[in-house]
């Protein structure tokens, strides 16, 4: 690893918001691929993602803050993909979210604006969680990107969501990291910001480089150039690379290094003061651990990425997709590739697109991106320009916010009540006491919220789980001291109300360890 890779990138060249749209300098001769080789790599990327997601599905979030021990088998057999594809459609949220954006670009062109992508996924029929669901609610209630993913509008801004669905941006930008970054800028800010956005930018960059890189180490290290070196995401990945350089034989040392320094989740209310971590930074580190210590072995890469725990279906999906791109479809061992074949002609849940269709659509989109970014397509020969990778702008979610306390409330809002707290920020968890996911109850509660002496705001709380608001209320960067929340349910229904579950408070400095 070159020493300057984690420096401040020469003042970051003052490359901020427009960095990924500037014309990068050519830094070497073009890389030539045949159309067949390009298609093989695109197929390998999509196939590897689906294989990894299927493999890790049963262990997802069953191992928060813990490794899956070597003696515990993770099953795999010839019929596993077909069974899970049929019985567990929600497992493939990684894929059907990707395909939503692919379908928008297939209809409206590769430069389709963020608003079109946002409306397509917000109005889709699939269930969503975390940053994706927070963004869906924001969009359906009039808050469009990039505001829909900003940390002030979503406690989930640093969650893993865009990281697990940025595969398409890299697969349609072969060797063209900056083009992939521009796509990520439009799409990733729909649901994420800061480290949450960087997760997708970095994953997409690794996919892009997997088309042209000599080895996986090169993919991991070169892709890091796309991130501001001072970002916590880049520093976390840098620690993984340093651990690998120190001992490339023991992935568990890298896991402990990440756990020791980076495992605090300060944003997602599900995991603040609770076991588990859905932060993109930590789960991105697990992807990299799988890639580096897997040493180009497909099965070993999936095993390690999954055994790191936490979001253990999404992480092997990303690692498998990146390695699958590098190996190509035909290079994925048959024991992993062949179980995919029975479902390759079947549309993914909530989409109109099968794997065989996305292979061909992906090739067409990749050729269009190549032509728009200085490459050439001459018959069966595709030439990819070599470019200097430009770092994207620096973003930080929840600056100066440190979790102080999680207090169980266990209240039910049926008319009006007050809640007091000390601190500089808060998240109030809860939701409608009755919640349905089948859209059979269109009722929307209106909750008036007043913080201190500020003007009141009215929050819409749908009963329908598909369009739910994930938390009741939140606020950051408040003045230090005592604050009061006054809530009133404006349109109650008999026997129902709004649950007020927990109050998470933040301060402007880390909480001191408490003695017994």
C-alpha cells in the first residue's frame, strides 16, 4: 500500500461536490476487453451478489458483535438458491433495490435524475428497512433527495442501505470509477449521507476496478482513493488493510481491530445502546476482510465475510459480487454457480427483471457509460480509458453527537403528554399501536410535536407498515441543557394510540464510563 493513500490527498485538491463530474486525466493506456469478456464479468458480478446473499441469509444479524465460529456450518447445496428464491423473497432486498435503479435507467436513460429513482423505489411494493424506509417516508411526504437521506432528516443516514444496493453503479461503469461515483451521487443521497453514502461509493469503485485490476488487493486499495482520506469510513478500511499487511494469514486479527476501534453505532436507533451494528463503515470493513483474506478463493471469501457477523447476508453478497466480477461468471466455481441456474430466467420479487435479462441490460448500459466517458466500442473490442480516481466530497453525519442514555418509556400517546431530557439531541422511538403491512388500513395519525418554545410541527404516522415512519421524532445539535417535548395526538381512534418506546439522548461529548 502506498504511504500517501491515507494522507489528506494533497488538500483533497479542493475537489468537493463537483469532483466526480470533472474531466479526469488519463493516466495510462486503454484496457481492451472483448464484448464477451465484458459480459462475462458483468454476469459474474450479478451472480456473485445473489450467491453471497443466499449463502449468508440464515445468519443475518444473528451474530451481533460476534464472529460465527469455524465449527458452525453455514449450509450450501444445489437446491438452496431455488428454495430461498421461492420462500424468502425479502432476502433479496439487496438485489431488487439494485434492479429498481437499473429499470429506471433502462426506461429513462443512464442520466435519469435522482427524483425519478426516488419516486420509483418509494412507490414500489416491496418492504424496506432502516435508511431505505426512512427515505421512502420522507419522499412520500414531500422531502426529496438529497434531503431525503440527510442525517438531519434520518437517524439512519449512516446505515448500510446504499452500500448493499450500489452494485449496479459499479457494474455499469467498468474501469470508470469516477463515472460510478457520479451515479452514486445521484442515487445514494436518496437514502444515505456521510459514511452511509461512502459505503456505496466505495463498493461501486471496487466493482469498477474489478473489471481491470490485476488482483483483489489492487481492487481494495485503489478503490479507497475515491473517498476523502479523513473520513471515518476511509480510516476504518485503512485499518483493515494495515492489519492484513501485518498478518495476511489471520482474518480474525483484522476483525478484532475493527471491533475494538469502530464498532460503535451512534445513529441507528435500533443499535444505539443495543447489541448489533448496521453502520456501513463496520459492515464495509467486513466486506474488505472477506476480499483480502479470501485471496481470490470464492468460497473462502464468502465464508469469511459471512463469519464476521452483523449483516451477514449483505456482506458476502457485496464481496461475492466484487470477486465474481473479477473472476467472471465462468470463473466462479461450479459448486457455487450452478445452483443459480434454475432461477436465472425468473424475475426477482417486485421487479420485471430476471438475472438473464439484467445480464444483457447491464452490458448495454455499461457500453453506453463507456462511450460517454472516453472509451470506445469497435465491433467486438471495448476499450476502457485509464483515469485518475477523483475523491468525492467530505461528508460527516451526526457531527458532535455522542450517545448519553437510552431510557425506556413504555408510554402510550392517546391525547397529550410531556417528556423532558438533558442533552444536545434525542431520538424518540415508537409507532402506531396497530400496524399492518398489507395496506388494509390507510389511516394516518397526526401527532403535534413542540420542542421547547419552537413552533409546533405535525408528524404523519401511517398505520400501514409499508409506508411507516420509523421513529416518532428526533433532533440533533440542540443547545445544551434541559429540553421539553410536548406531544399531542390530534386524531385518536378508540383503543389505539402511538407507542412511545425509548428515549435516546445525545450530548456534545462522549459519556464518561459509569462506575458501579
